[in-house]
C-alpha cells in the first residue's frame, strides 16, 4: 500500500461551552490547527503518483476560505467542534472528492491530535 500525506494550517477559535465552567476549553480560545490528510492506494497511477499533490489545492482553498481566522462554533452552528469532529469533517470532505482519502489528523497543539481513519 502506498501512502502520501499533505499538511495544511489554519488559525481559528472555538468554545466547548457544554463543559464545566472551570474547564479551560469552556472559555473561548484559539488554536493554530494542523490538518494532515492521508491518501492511500494499492497501485500508483500512470504518472507514478497515489495522487498529484497539486490536486489537493481545493482543500487548501476550502480551509482558507471557510475556517482560517474564524470562530468554528459559528461556522458549524454548534459548540461541539472538537479535534475529533474536525478530523471526521475533513475526512468526509476529502473522501467525496478524493477516493484515495484514508485518514485525516487534526492537531490543536504540537503535542495533541485527533485522527479519523475509517
């Protein structure tokens, strides 16, 4: 199995107001998110690629236009915008457009991440 990954960055705020008041994530706060998309294929295409990295530009545009410097609660219309939720959201978005999508990892900090891999 061949695997490739591409990393994307955006900054955004969120608030998990359903948590107890003394939980730090109950307050509005922000992260410099890192989204890593993984594509997999058993065979390479005629150009020797799993997928040409250039074909991931629509994801970059989507992230920049929809999420960068936004309040994620407003983008999604709810307050359960966790890294796990974002990983699944980006996976679903990618899978509709890139059948080779096999996983998405979303990091809120350099030491924490959530991954969605069906």
